[in-house]
């Protein structure tokens, strides 16, 4: 009788493990959430202190080097 109980317990544990695995798999293959569309005029995102710095320094760089006004890479190099 003990062997049958042990076998039944192993079978039940195997069934629950299979079900748990299927639940995890279902969560992993769930469709991705859709991104919310931004309203017109809504900010793009959080502005960092570096962006505030770049905005302040842009005028100074343009007066020192007029070529930086046209070339974004050159402006970026000068900002650091």
C-alpha cells in the first residue's frame, strides 16, 4: 500500500509541475503591451540636467564657432 501512495504522490507532483510550467510559459508568450500614443503638445520625456546644460551652452558655442550651428556632431564634441 505504501508503494502505491508514493507513486500517486509522485504522479500528482509531476502533474502540478507540468501545470506550473505551462502557466509560466503562457506568461512568457503573452502579447506585448501596446504603447500609449502621446497627445499633441505632450512633452517627449524627462529632461536631464545635461539637456538643460546643452540648452544654456548652445548660444555660446554658436557665437564661438559658427560651423557648429550647422554640424550637430561638432556641437556635441564641443559640449563634451
